[in-house]
C-alpha cells in the first residue's frame, strides 16, 4: 500500500479559479470603466464588507440569498456571520441605515466580489465579481428605464454595443394565481412548468389560467409582440397594472434609445426571488450566459428601489480584447519615466546583462531602451 501523493497547491475548490495576466488586468480596467459610467450618471460609490452578521445580512431582500450564503462563527463576538452572495441587499441596508436621511432618489453604485454555495450549469463560478447600481426612493417607469439605459451605456464603454435586454415581470404569475384562486397544490407544478417553458404542462396545471399563461408563454420574444399579447390577455386589475407598468417602461427606454434591442418574457422569473416589479436580464447575441440582471424590489421596510448588477467575469468572455500596454525593457541603471509617460509598461533590469535585447525577449518585452533610444526587439 502506498501513500497518496500530496494534493497540488494549484488545485482549487470547484467553482473557484485564479485569474492570471493579462485577464486580471483587463477585468480590473473593465470594472473601472463601468464604475466611471455609473459615476457620470450621479451614482455614488459605496463599499460594503465581505462579511456581516448573519441576522443583518439575511434580512429584507437578503433573505432571498440565504441558501447561497457561506456561514461561519465570529471568534470575537461568537455570533454567526455570513459571506455575501449578492451585494444588493448590503446596499439596501446602507441606504436604510447609514444613509436613511440622504435625499431621495438615492443613487449608489458598487463593485466587489461575492461567494455562493452553489454554482449553476450556465454560471459555473462560485466566486463572482459584481458591479452595479441601485436607485432608491423612486417608483416610476423612468426609474425602471434608467437601469436599462445606464447599463447599456456602461457596457458600450467597454465595447459591447450589440446587446439584448430581456424585460420580465416576476410578480405577474404569482399575482395571476392569487387573483384566479389557483389552489396551493397546483401553484408549484405550474410555476415549474413555466420555468421549463413546457406548454403542455402549463395547460395541464393552469386551470382557469391555462389559456392565458400558454398564450403569454408563447408570446415571449420581441417587446412589441409580447406587450401586444399582454394587452390582449384581459388580465385582472393587479396583473393589468403590472403589464401597463412594463409597457410604460418600454416607452421610456425607446424615447431615449430607440435602437436598443428589447425582448419581453411575461412569465419568466429567475435569480433571487426578491423582485417586485419590472426586472431585466442582459445578454450578448448568441450567448446564454447572463451579463447582468436586476429589477425592482423593496428596500428596508417599504421604500421603492430598483437596481442592476453586472457580472464582469461573464462580460469579459464576450467583450472585445483590451490591448495590453506595450512592454519595454529598461536596463539596470536607466530611467524609464519618459517611456511610462508615453504609455509603455517598463520592465526594469535589476542587474547588468550581457545582451539587453535577449533579456527583453525573455521577459516578454517588445522594446528595449538602448543608448538613449527605444528599439524594437
């Protein structure tokens, strides 16, 4: 019997990975470009902690993230803490506590890392970067539209212009079920059928809603067609109000960005289940991976809010490659300040070498500083 070899120090838990050069630098640049756009629209940056006490992290909108939160004991207070799975609930906490007296509407933005207990097939990473905005204290179609418009502008800043914004109404199906008196035993299988886009199962479990939900399920797609199906569905009052709000949001978006691609899926509900109105998901053409999502929710005890979270990891997989800075080798004793001002990354020699050109090539440099001049290698 032989001992098992020691595990490789490069082996990481499932869903976690190292980000190496130049990808790490490219992602950092993309995050700062996103944050710069957010700041340009008046969103002020906040920085919540990675860890919070569990009872604070999982209140309000945070309760929806409970199954994804890693928990550990604080050795100082002996209270349970949680490692955030989503930054939005933390921003909501800041807005209702530290910034409770700040003028509304309150615009906040953030960037940071999250950790989740489970990955999904479409999103296999358990550690993920987030960069987002929260608009708190406004309950209007213009506020809902701002999430789409600012998100589109931020993504355009890093070279992503061909995007699709999928608008949804997560509370529509539960509201329809409630208004129609669908029995509790049928609600879960009906919701599951809608989630799987299974029209036959929707017909089987939909009861009095079977035709309406099937029509709305099949209407998903271009915003105009889906909104027309919603308008023709003769929905009960509360559901009609949700559909009208979505239609007004589309009007607001098109007034300012008429060429932006908008799709609508009236019966879709995905992600953390805290959205209370118009929600959105961002896609790149031909990709199933979400570049971002967000929507309307309740902040604190009842304050209206909406937000958008973008995922830099996913964005970088579809964004145009960011050219790396050209690298120049500067032999020991020379000063590369002028080259850095010209946009070069300088690699300083730490000792005299016999062949500066060869050393530049070895270190991945395209240029070398020789005899007071910049020379290609």
